[in-house]
C-alpha cells in the first residue's frame, strides 16, 4: 500500500511517516499542494492523507483536482480546523474520511485499514492462500501453522502477491508497492527478494510468469 502524505507540518509529517513505515506502508511525503498534484501524476499511490491547511493552496482545492483526475482514489483529510463546516465541505468535495487534529496514530492506522478494505486490495486483515496465512495487521505469517518471521520487504512483497492471489503482478507494480520515490532500486531488486522469499515458502508457491511478472495461485496448482 503506497500512501501519499500531504502535510506541511514537518515534525508531524516526520512522525506520521515513521509510524506508517513501521506499519509497512510505503510513504511519499510532500509539504504543499502543488507537489502533491505533481506526485500524483507520477506515482501510483493507493491512498492520500491530505492536510487541509497547506501553505500554497487550500487542501480542498487539491482534493477537487484529485477527484477530477482519479475519482476512485481514497482520500483521508486531516485538519486542525475542527469546525463542522470543514468536515462537511471536505466530505462534500469527495473525501472518504476525516480526522481532526490532534489525533491518535492508532486511530489513523485503523481508519487507513478501513479505506484499504474498501478499495479491495485487502478484503480482510487475514489472508490465507493454501497453507499460508498472513495477518496484515500484526504482520505475522504462518505456514502450516508454524510462525515465520520475514524481513520487511519480503513481507511487503508477500502481502502484495497474496492480496492479489490469482492475478499476475509485474515487476514494476511490485517495485511501486515496495519502494518510495528516490529510493535506489536496481533492475534485479524484485528478483532478489522473490528468490529469498521463495526459499522460505512452500514449493511452487510463487510462480514466475516469464516476461510478465509473478503470481500466487489461489488454490490447486
Ligand atoms: Ca497544515
């Protein structure tokens, strides 16, 4: 899940980014409205966290533009202005959810999970494919009932593939889910992660679709 965080309060942005990354989100941070719109034109963000009070433009205008371009993209708005009118205009403009500042980070994470479920990449927090079960909230993995710890990127990779079981994900799509803007990604990064992950998974769990990408079958073979 790749999040665009639009927040001009630098300490708050840093704290949120830290918590979101710890919860295995990929986070792109921008600090004004213009950069937010630029980022959206380039990245494949799955979700936006948008502060309404931005230095260069009103967050609601950012939201309007987002809605014109990507009608389905989930947007959660943040604002220090806890007036009911702001909440109503935000929701009227097409925000999916609203969180007044100050808020608890756990509250934000819970709201994000609801949005994630709504967009269907995660229909539930526990995904099971064959004898492999991944709890995407607690980041725990069991294979045949045995717990297994995975490094962060491998866990993110597995999550992406399991949530899309039955669908092929290209290397590019996986890079997008695992890496942020400006992070160094070499051409074989995904292959390396897949090969490490494969050694820990049941035989033939992750399939390579030559020239296309990777896939986990829902059942059977
Ligand atoms: Ca602000």
